[in-house]
C-alpha cells in the first residue's frame, strides 16, 4: 500500500508530496498532468523490476517504443542544465513474500520509506540519446510508534493498523548511499541490523536500482519492498482485450488491459475461499451477476463461464431476463469494463495498488453511482483487518467528470491544478499541484487546499445548458 508519494523533477511534477488512503480520486481538467502521477507510480514499479533503460522506455509518453529519449522524463529535460529526478514512497509491504526461487521470506518490518535519485548522462557520441544514472538509493523503516502520524487516513488502529504494520527494526537502513573517494556506493544492509558488514554496490556502474537486484530471501525486507512496488499497476481495460477468448493454457489472472476475463472468473468460481471446504461456483456467479445488475437498463438473470472442450476455450455468457444468452464479445464496452471490475472484486488474490484512468468512460450518466461505488468497494476496508473477504487493495483514479467528483467523499478527493512554483534555478514557473479538500485528513497547516468554490465547474450545470431540472425538482 502506497501511503505517501514525493516526486521532484519528473515531467511536470516539479515538487509534489501527497498522502494516499485506500481510495483516492484525482480530479482535474484535461492536460494538467493528472496522468503524470500515475506515470511516476508506474515508473517506480518498473524500477523495481527492470533496468534503468527499460524502465524509462516503458513509461507512457517517454517512449511507447524502443529508443525513447530519457530526457522526456525530466522536468525541462531538453535544456542544458543538471537533470535530477527524486522519488520517494512510504509504503506498507507484505509481511510474507516469495523470492524468485520460490523460497519464503519474512520481512523484519512492514512499514518502509524508499528513496531513489536518478540523473542523466549526456550522450558521449553521435547517434546516442544518453542514459539514466543511479545517484542514490535508500530504504528505511518507519517505527510502529510513529505509524499513526504517517497513516493519516481514517482507519482502525486496533484492527487494521496493528495487522498491517508489523515488526520492528533495531538497526539502521536496509539500503543507504555513501560517497567514497572511489565514487558513490549503495550499501545493502542485512535484516540483522548492525550485525555483519554491508555489501557495497558501485552506483556509477549500476544499470538498475539495487533494490531490483534482490531476488532471494537473503534480504527479506528489501525483497518485500520490491514485491510491493511490483504490485503497483495501471489498469487500462480495453474492449478488444476483454473480448479476446481464453484458451485452457492462458493465464487465469486478469491482465492490466483486461485479457483473460473468462479464465479469471472460472478460476475464482472454482477455488474455495477462506473457511470453505469446497468451491461454490454458483454462488460466485450469482454475486457477480448481482453486482452487474446494478447497471440500469441491463436485465441480468445470471452469468456463467462455459468450457468448450473441443476448441479448448473459456466463454463467458450473460443470461438476460429476456432469455437472451450473450457471449462477452457481444456486450457493450461500458458493460465489459464494469463486469471486469465485478470479477476483480471477487478475486482475493488480486492485491496491491490499482491506478485507473477515467473509470466513467463508456458508462451512461445514470450508471455513474454504480461505477463509483464499485471502484470504491475494490479498495480495502480500513476499519477491519485485511483478508480473503477484505483483500489488501488500494485504488487511485483520475477523472475530469463532474458526476464522479460529485459522488466522491470530499476527503477522498485531490484537485489537480497547475499553479506558480519555484524552479531549481530560482525562477517562477508553472507546475502541477495536488490540493486536498479543506478540513480533510490530508490538509496540512499553511499548505494550499480547495473548497467547493474551487470546483464550481464540477458541481453546477455548464454555461449555456439547454436542459435543466425545474427548481422544485432539484435535491
């Protein structure tokens, strides 16, 4: 769970610090840079798995293809000055993970702060584009006694916080940066604290973050941080992917674009959950169908996944009240996206951070309340301990829809706005800011926030509206 993100020098995120809870909605106009928040989160996730080159090229807008210029990632990246990106994340990590060889690893402590600093090395010859360089890296623990000051969102200290914030660290950091005569090194410290010598890694020769190189249970807490960051994903459900049939040999977990919908639902329906002796497919199908029936205008009688033994494919069928039997490929785009989220809601194995762009796309305005409620229900309930019936999931969405903004709890909202900011050279420029709702748990004394007056465009009929409700019908 990502509880705080700090970004400096990444795209138009000159200096951002934001706290997150189980569910967050970022609202703002088109083009202000809302998606850059997701890019920064996604970039950190890539840095936990890939080389610096691969991570930079996977970020939306930096490449989309091999050979993208890494300067696209930096604030004012094409000017001739020193380029640096500083990223920091405070996170709750899994207490138990598996290493790359399948061996179990138990984290010493589960509330951590990770920082990484990246620079840019200019091309040394014609025909090259330069590269990212690792300048610093640090992983520290956050003490259990200080957890309440960091976890500012509404939650149960006894049932939620005590369950997810575990362990204690007696020594120093797990990763630290040290400047030596021979250059900068990243020290890797064991979970035993001060016992044992740290393992130094030369930053100048590193083609990837040191955290991404930890693949075994020799350093379990660093591995747990890596696994947590790898679970941060952007969910971009594509109708073509949702309609693609699944073969018996295909994965049975929903992909980020929506592939394997039928195979995923079949797996969930046929796996016993916590406290069950046997699976109950009919009950799972009934719950998904019941949630899907929240969509106005869709008469849902039932839902099943059928196996075609001849073609070796899974096919998801919707049974309408009019006795029509429709395969998934015949459903509308909005219905398919809603259905995919209904399936995820039933999947206890789908955990981590989910970033979603504009969940209202393809949804009729009358169905916005159902969609917003579904997205909110995907997030963990922080009043009780996580488990199979309350998966440890976090959801961040962005939107420019007035309907979505009006339906969200104000304390869950962040207003994305471009405002005057001071650049590293001292000049005044414009950069993205994320403003919390005035008086909500995210507000900090002396820092800007927003009120209803700042979001009138989201709460009132647009200028020139031709159809309005009569005043005696409003409210």
